[in-house]
C-alpha cells in the first residue's frame, strides 16, 4: 500500500484551499469599484495572507496602501505591499507592532474609501492589539493558558474578542467610516465568520458576560492574570457594528469534497472531527475495526484539541496519528492513517502531522522509545520521529484546519 497515494490525496485537499484561486475568483466575479476620489486600502492577515495579497493586487485599483501580516514561516516579499511577520500561536512583540500598524492604516481611511480585508486562519494570534491597559504579556499568558487547557478554537476566540482592539468586529470600528469588504478563508469547522481569526469583521461569538462564564466553567477564571480578569469584568457598552460585506472563499469541507473528487470511491465520514483528541482517535479506530472486508478510503475533517499533561512536544495531528497507531496495534489488516494540518504546521513543531502504519509502534520501540510513555508525556513528535512517520510538507500558505485519511486494504478472508 504505497504511502505516496495517501500523501497525494492530502495535497489535493490543500490545493483546493489555495487562497490565490479563491481570491482571484471572488474579485473577477465581483470587482472592486471605487467612488470618485475614493481610495482603496488592502489588508491581508493570517497564514495565507501573502498569497491572498499577491492574488488580489493585480485585480484591484492601485491601493493607497497594502499591508500583509503573516506568521514567520509564511513571510515572503509581496510586490506592492508591506509585509510584517509575527508569532503564532503565542503573540509576540512583532505581532503587537503589526497590530499598531494595521490600526494606523485603517485610521487613514475616510468615508469615500474602501478597505479590502483578506482574512485567513491565524490572524487572531498575529494581531494581539490588546485593549488598554492590557499588555502583550497579559495576552500571551492568556493564550498559553487557553491552549494548555484544551479549549477549542471557537472557545478561545470568544474570550480573545473581548480583549482586543481588532477582534470581534474591531477591524470594522477601526476602519469606519470607510466601506469594508472581506474575503475570508475559513479554518473553523462550520465556517462561523465570528470565529475565523477571532471575527475581525463580525459580531463577537459571545457577550462578555458569557465569555466570563465560559472561563469559570472551564475552571480558568482564577488562573487568569488579574489585569485580564479586570478587563473582562468591565461592562460591555459598544454600539452596533458598522456594515460589512463578508464572503467565504475556502473551507475544510471544500477540501474534503475536492479529495473525494480525486478518489471517487472515498467516503467522507465526518466533516466535524472535533473535541478531545483521544475521543477522536477512538472514533476513527472504531470505524476501522467495524469496516467491511472491502478496501476503504475514509476521509475526515475537523480540528481536535489536546489537554496538555506532559512536557513533551507535538501537536493534535501527531497525537491523533500516534493514538490511532496504538489503537490498531496488532490488528491483522493492512492500513495507513494520515492526520495533518493544512497549514503545514502542527503545534510548535516543523511537522504538519503524522502518517502511521502497522509498523509504527515496532519502529518506535526498535529505536529505543516507549510509545505509551511518550504519549503520556504529550511527546508525539519524538515518537513519530523515531518511527520516521512524521508528515512534513513545509508551510503551505493556506489554512482550513485539519484533514485525516484512513486507508484500509481488503481484509483477508
């Protein structure tokens, strides 16, 4: 069962989320038209920002300013635009400076002007823009706490929105009175525009009181920095958001559909594989063990969460791949399982995920590792590295959450 088949299918899913294609199609179908004397400001934010900006600039009137904010791995020169790189997933000083640059640009836009916002996943961490008197250190501490607690991206963003000048519709407030149009590449399952990049051009996911209740339910409220608690305890008094044109140009489901088009016999078993990674692994293992004797190509999409208990290194896709390998250990049927992030980066590692097989655990043990101990320490990276089963794609320039592929050979009868 060749590994290149499953890798090629994963790459087809990434190709379907090509931000350049989505931006170009949207702007050709509905071109930007400026009023007399009006100016255009183009802002691209997220892991796919550079590619989105390159696609947009040839198709719009010459902008007054064009600004790209992306993560370090995807930073590259864009002719006609200023490019700023910042930290992800934990905000850093470069992100703070980028947020200030974005707000300065938006402040220049007047009532006859337009802002074209090109938004992709990762924008939340890249533009911390803390609400005064919060500091970058406060926001970074909050991000680490939320990530370590295993909250999903929607829950995390529902909190971040109330502590930022740009999130939860803040971009619209900063750009007012200019018109804003946003082309959005979704990295959120279900494609809720309020959750993508913390909803810079959409209403907040939750009220401030509801965000506080969420943190208390997760037993995180008392662990927050006092300054964050004080900020969230302030009454919410903002006026309704200015109007905006939001348009979705890519998503996880679109990538799954493209993968099925490449392999028509494939079955999409879930486009909402979310929640705890251990439960997601159990679901996939159950699908494998209860499958009929015919060959099977099963596709999944989503974004799981990891509850950190150890000190190791890895990511949700690497841990999912390792857990599936452990759950199918000793099973006589031939199989391959891939779990990868479409952005090419899984957690704080240089891998997109993992591609495991019946010999994965044997290879780990042969290299001197203990799979169970490594998993208990959240050290899936080392485990899969020992096996030679890390999935590496380099940065892809897009982000529509994660894709999983389970390939089963025909059962022996």
